[in-house]
């Protein structure tokens, strides 16, 4: 991508061209989802463009080291992100092993154009697969045998697919009708590539399932990989001709390089400060009808997602708005109810975010949807824990989540899942929030007996025809909690039949209490700095 945008921007001159190329790289990274692999590649692409603009040679190992340094400076926990590990270690493997594997492969495949291209692709694929096999085996439990033929077929046309896909996006932004026409031309090529991947993946013996890989093997393997140059010298290559400086005075080149370095460092520090900050925020996400979703971002930087709604794309979009584009780490997901509207949307996050752990109340008689969700977690190797009354989650010293119900799981039939729904209480120095969710009268009675119900904010999940005081359990809970604000999220229960008259809210029954419904008002964000709390957005 850096090569493509660099060539396209070359006619704009030595000063404007690199700026346009950098803008293209940044835009491409954001459009691709800004995952750890894309950000790492984007930083290295930017270094390549800057090196050429300053008349310097590009060294892939130094660029990789700088990219990893910047990313870990901004977000140290990215070291545990599988996408970052695969991207960084795969690139390291290509840089170290690629040159050493290319020569013997080319000797056997011939020195013609086809032989050179095949040797390049096979060497890079082998190098990346050898470098990352313990990471893949540990996290996904497989070793692939079809990546070599897949890359041999798909890597050569990849630049063309990138250019054509970008053309679809640009033309479609200008004119949806023209974008559809261009997309109709490009789609068969992209679908053919997808078909090749799917076909190879379904071949007998396409992969080997493995297990029991010790976690310490990954860092040991990376160390061994780093020692390869000491034991195996790369084939000698003719030194590249010196790249002449583009006529820019040396003091000006040094000034530009120093400015860019300071900007990178200052930006990294600023982004880190912005991402951590001194505030804890609680965002009640508007993810459409069918279920709630709430995002908790702590001042320490930890991220907790409570429920995921029923609409996966809506959840991904809401998180992309609520979180910085580089943040793809969720430390804990809590599912408060086994109704599918509380976890169905979470399936869309499994490929886009790194989820460290999932917790829920469990189900004595799991539905088909819950069984499928459980299977997805098992396939993604995400640990699942059960929460019950008395459990306390303390993500940082100043914050804790108390589980007030249920005490034990009660056998229920479909339609009575709310008896076993979780009731949670978030406690921070200045903000207390009670998550009553879908809990029915029996569950709320358990929670009331479990401890103090005083809260600044109470979250309820209700269908559009219910008022906050329409149920006995909700009314009793609100009178005990005496909150300043009630946030009503959509329920995962089936909506009432058409024509039902809504039950009016009666906030006058509890003086000083406000009511906000996310289905009407949209996403709501609360913030606290440890001394007070307020509605931030």
C-alpha cells in the first residue's frame, strides 16, 4: 500500500507528495478497521515514505522495532493482543528468514519472472508461518498446511485487489450509483479470492489440530528467531545504489526529521494520556431494539462491556464511536441474562476485538442460541466464568462490581430466564450504579436482601410499553435506591402486541429522579473524576 500511494503521490512534488502519501496510509489504516496489524503496517509504511522523502535507506527491522515501540508506548497491554503478536512476529520472521529461504527456493524454481515471484511468495509465507506457529497453535489450536498454496495464488494479485477496492470506496462516496457499477466489476474478483480461501480450508488435512502448547514457548521462540542471524548468514546481495538527496538542504532535512520524531513522541504521550486519563466513563450504548449494552472505561485504562445487545453490526459501530480507533482490547464481558438479546451481538466482536474473559450467571437449561454462543467462546479460547451472589470483581483499587443476585440458579423454563438474571452494583469513589437489567421480582427481592441498594444511577431494561414503576419489583427497588437518574435500555423480551397503551413513567413518586430512555435519546455517557459525577454526553 505504501508503494502504491507513494507512486500515485510522486507527481505532486517532493514536499506535497509525501504528505499526500502519508494521508493515504492513515486513511487506509482507519478504513481497514485500525486493528493492531493494520496500525503496525501503517507505521512501517509511513516510515518507508518518510525515508524516501528524506533520501534515506529503509531498513525493515528498524522500522518494525520503531513501530512496536510506538504501539506499546501508547497501549502497553497490546503485547497480549493476538493480532499484534501475529503481525509483529510474522513480519520479524519474513525479515529474518525470508532472505535466507528465498535463495534456495529460487535456485529450484528458476530465475525467470514466474520463478522469482513464486520464490518470493513461498519464502515469505514459509518465514511467517515458521515464525508464528507457536502463537497460532496456542491461540487457535491448529497448524495450517494450505497457507502455502493459498498465498502462492492470492498474494500476486493482492495489490490489484487493494487498488480496485479503494476505487469502489472512493467512487461510491462520490456517487452510490457509480460505486455500484464499479463494485459489480470488482466483486467477482474478490469473490473468487474468497472462494479459493474457503475451498482450500475445507480440503481434507488442511490443518492439524494441536493442544497443550505451553505459553512460555512463544517468547522463547521469538528469542530463538532473533538469534538466527548469528548462526545463519543471509546471502550476499549487491549493495543498492546510494539514493541521492532530493535537493533538500541537510539542515532542513534534520529539522523535518526532528519535528516528525517530536510529533510522534508527543502524539504517543498525548494519546496515552487521552486513552487513560483521570476519568472513569460509563456509556449506555444505543444498539437498537432487542437488548442492552453498556461500556465501562476505567481511569486505569481497563475496559468492561456489560451485555452486547441483539445487533452485532450496531454494537461494533457503537464501540467504534465510544472507544479510540486504536483500542481493540476488552478486558471483561459480563452477560447479565441468558436471553439472546444480551449476548447475540457479542459474536460480531470475536474477530474484531481481543476479549480476555467472559462472565455470566450460567443456564441450567441452555437454549440453542446460548449453546451456540458457548461454542463460539470455546472455539475462540476465551475463558468463561460464572457469577453468583457475593462475588466481587475489582478491576482496579478504586472500583468494584458487586454481584447481588442470583444466589443459586433456579430451574426455569424458556420465558422465565429473568429469575436467574444478574443484578450488579458498580461502586466507585463518587458514582454508584445499580444494574437491575431484566431481573424479575424474585431476583430483585434477592438483591434487596443482599445489601445496600443506595445508588446514584439505576439501569433497567424494559419494553417500550412499560413504565419504570409498572412492576412491583422495580418500584420497590427504585424507592430503596433513591437514584438521581434512571437509565432505561431496550429489553430482550418480546415487545408487546400492537396497540398496547404505554404505561406512563411516574418520576414524581420519587422526588428528584430523572429518566432517560436510550431508545429515544440515544447513547448516554456518564463520567466521574473520583469526586463527582456528571452526564458527559
